């Protein structure tokens, strides 16, 4: 299957998306312009779409398509570029009824990007405390305090981590400290590994740093984007379904007869599945499938590309094509 070339509004050069590796990617590719439209001002559209394409194609091929689309739109509305390059956010999966479900997980750098972007943070320091390092925490009249001596040649490995902390100062004043013990980190790690497997295994130090940052973020300026990021990441941590931000105001799409290379007639064939909005589209495809000499491969390809077909309609069309092949 070939890639998809797009003209992004305001961008002179076309964007070439890679071929979709699975059905979730195929469904998302048909909505990438709408996805781009959901980005907040200041987020690089080309970079975002390229990063999303890479994250989506790396997902297991049997990932539930609606969760792939929902995760991409959640990421767009939060306004973070996913992937390992920036470590702002990641597309992760967990299994529900033995089917991978995609979710958005925010990285610690993503929380910092949102906080600095809304001009709330003046500065923030995040560190892990390793075995044998001098560390002391206390309270006095100036509030919570931390003393931590960091050796120059320290070797940072998760096995040696005793705690993780975040110290922040706001532009308009205010300061805070968030400290997470090793016992708490292990609880979060164990829970995440049961759901996602390799998230902590890929970069456990980054995940350890993120834990106190996310706790601190609940006290930062709660913009819509920050609030959504905190909510989504909290749900991802416990493996609960995330709310979908996919807009329901999709623009009109071409009908089947507007697609090239086929003449369409109507034919009546029993089908258990009928689309709520465009049942005639399913019937059009079923008509073509039953015609003598029908190009079933081409019809399957067109059905996969047609964005107004529901997943149930698409399944019915593919099943009808399989039945037609057996009859020839």
C-alpha cells in the first residue's frame, strides 16, 4: 500500500505520510487534516504529523482502531509531539479482552513543556537520589527544603534509585517540592508493567523523574491543556479508558460513485450490518461485489479508504468479498 501525500494548510511543501501498517493507521490517515486543525497555536504541524505517523505505525497491528484515532486526537489537543526524540508523550497499549488498546502517556518533558509554555514555571529541578548519596529533607519557617549532593561521576541506574523529587518556582512566586520514595516508585512501576510491559523497561529513569513531576503538576497553573494531560496520564497509569477528543463534526466525504474507476448500480443483498448514517454506501459496495467479473481486490481497497463507512460496514464488505471469491 502506498503512502499518503497531503497539503497542510499554510505549508508550501506536501507532506508524505508512510504507508499505514494496520487498520488503525488507515482510519487515522483519512483524518490527518482534521487532526492538524486540532493543534494549538505554536505546535509545528508537519513535525507533529510525522511523529504521530511513526508512533501509530509502531503499534501492534491488531490494536483497536478507535483507540488509535482517539489517542492521536488527544495528543493533538494536548499539543505535545509524541515519540522518543522529544520524550513529550508516547502511544502505549494494554490488552483488554485480548485486544491491544492504545492510550496516550505523557512524558516528564511533556509536563514541563506545558508548564513553561503557559509561562507559569520560572524554573524546575528534577533528580533521582542514588544509594550512598547525601540527601536530607526538612521543613522550617521557609517551607519544605531539600539538600542533595550530586557526585560528578555518578552512574545513574534504576537499581540504585532511592527516591525521585521535583523542586519548582513559579514566575509569579510560589514554590513547591514533590518527593516520591523508592517504594512508591516501585508500586507505580509494577502497575505500569502489568499494563504496558516495556514502558518502564525502556527508560526507567525518565519514568521515575516523571512521577514527582506529575504530582507537582496538579498544583501548577491548570490550563485546559495541562488539565487534560494530567487526566489522561492518570488514567493511563491505572489502565482505565481515556476520554476521546475526536470531533464529531467531520467534513463531508465523497460518496462511492465519486470514487474513480467504477460505475455504481444498486442491488439488493441481505446484510446484517447497516450503517446509521449512510446505509446506501454499503449497498453500493455489495452491488459491485456481486457483478460478474468484479475486481474484488480493488473494491476492498476502496472500502478501506472510504472514511464514511463504519467499521461494521467495512467488515461486512470484506466478508462479502471473501464469499464472492469462494463462489468463483
